């Protein structure tokens, strides 16, 4: 699944003058189980940043883990966590996002989308982020087919397309690539039409299928499966721009739900062990589609959250049978804890 970060900000303050920390966080404590879990996760995520405003790589504390950092910047901004560090986090993102977006094979659409989400959630301007128009760069990756990104779509096509649509949906004014022309509906827009056309007859998505005239065919030998993560991001992206898929994915999500109450990645199905990433993304997709996730789904997602030791309190494990904290598991899982549809929950 996919995912990015100016010079360090020096702050000088007179001893008698406290720094401007921006608006104080809400004094209303969260009450629902989802809100409490999201609040705990936000505290843990905030604690991952160092004094320079970035999340350090475990293997090199002097380097930025921009892939995790870009998601964390968006999440913390939406939760108003550690607001005194918000400007520094955004500055750090500005200084590191280039190497995250282009890793030698051209701009990655999914990475650009994540940077846009972080910038908009933080109150920045995605059309002038350190002199870069992130929106134009994302739109410039669009292929004649409507797909964003020139890289091979078999790895992440539906996922990155949904992510790109989600990011563009929070930009004001509305970008041209998700604006219907005269006599069109949103479903006619090439970026949207490509994703709708990729949907399988059972309402799921493969990451990519070259031939959309026949139904989806899984190929276990090549690890080609209908994928819960790709299907969730596809649904989230379409809902974010106001588009409607040909088939509501709810029934497919229910059909492949794990016997343990959550969702696994691929191959998706009742006997697949659930993981926090997949469960969080599917819950978010169901909510965006207008369906209320049942309490068992929420409880299953929260069951992945660590209570102790204190250093890991609020983080999520990948699976209940896995050991240790994986940053990306937490950053994907929290998407399912927002009680408003994502990505709008990041900015509203």
C-alpha cells in the first residue's frame, strides 16, 4: 500500500514571551470508543516526531521516515495534536518530500496525493508548497486512460487512483481533473471513469486489469487478487469526489469479512486473519459509502491498539499474532476511527 516533508525551523523567544502555539486544543474530551482510540493514537503519533519536526528512520535516526511522516502530519493536524510543532512538521515535510515523491522513476501519484492531504490538513497551500504546485504535478501524471501515475498499475492502480481522487477532493478551488465538463456528470470525468471501469462485477477491485471487457480473474500464481485495501481506497476516492460506482462494494466487503470480525488484505475472505490496516480502511470506506459500520467491526479495529507498555500506548499492531509496532499499521488504522467520512474528516 503506498505513501511524504524545509530547513529546520529555528525558534527564538524571549524568556518573558511564550511562543504562539496557535489555538488551544478542544477541551471537550472524546467519549465514544472510536474517538478515545483515535485520541490515544494521536498522542502516540505525536510522540514519534523529534525536536526537528520529523519522524526518524529506525535504521538512521538522522534521516526522515517521510513515508510515515506525511501521513502523520495530516492526522495530527486534523486532531490538533501538538499544535506548537505543526509549523515545524510542515517545514520538515517541505524539505524532504521531493525524494519521497520521485524515487528515480518519475513522480509517484500516490505519494503526491499524500503530501497534498498533509498540506491541506495543516492549512497550507498545495498549489504553492515551497514553490511547488503539488496539484499541477499530480494532474500532470495523468495518463490518456485517466489513470494517475506512469508506474506499473498492477501493484497499486486502484489504490493510488482512489488516493489521488481523495486528495484532489480537499483542494479549493476544485481541480480541473475532477470537474465535469458541459453536459457531463462526475462519473464521466476520465480519472473517475477509469476507476469505475476497473470495478469487478462483484463490486470489488483488483489493483489493475488491462482488459475491462471481461470480469476480473484472480491469479494466485502471480499474487493477483481482489484486494480489500485497493477496493477500500477506490470506494473512498469515488465517494470523496461525489461519484457513484456501478456496484455498491458493501456486499463484497461483508462477504470477505474475516470470521474474527475484521478484514485481511489479499486474498480477502472469512478465513483470512484480519489486520489493522485493512480493517481500518474498510471501515472508513463503508462510512464514506453511507453505511454505518457495526460495533463488532469497530471493536475489532480497537483490539489491535496497544495498551502497554506505556511507550507504545495508542499504537496499533499489524495483526494480533504479530510482534511489535509498525508505524504504517497505526497510520492506516486510524483512518477507520474518524466518525466522519475520510478524507473530509482531515480538513473539516
